[in-house]
C-alpha cells in the first residue's frame, strides 16, 4: 500500500521554463504571431480566420502545439 511519496521513490522534480512573451493577451505568443504575420499587439486577431478558413488563429496555434504528436504518413 502506498501511504507516502517516499514509498514510490519520492516526488518528481518539476521543471520550469520562462514563459513566452505574450503582449496582447490573446493566448498566442508574440514570436509565433510575428512568424505567422499576425499582430502581437492586436488582441482580436486570435478570433479571426486569417490563417485558416475553418479554424480561428488561436485554434491554429493550439493545434501547432500538439502537431508533433500526430505525424502524417508519407
């Protein structure tokens, strides 16, 4: 029976990273917005469909975060 963290080797060490700059509060980092020709000072561009006709710019960004988990077959 596991009663204490020590029973399973203790707690894992959490790794922290410096968050990416995100000026306008739309959920997309400034660097990614610049790379995709969006305005890092426009909070409304996250809800626009300028990168895809079917998905908002924020949805395109979020998909980009997990894209490597679903490689395409060649």
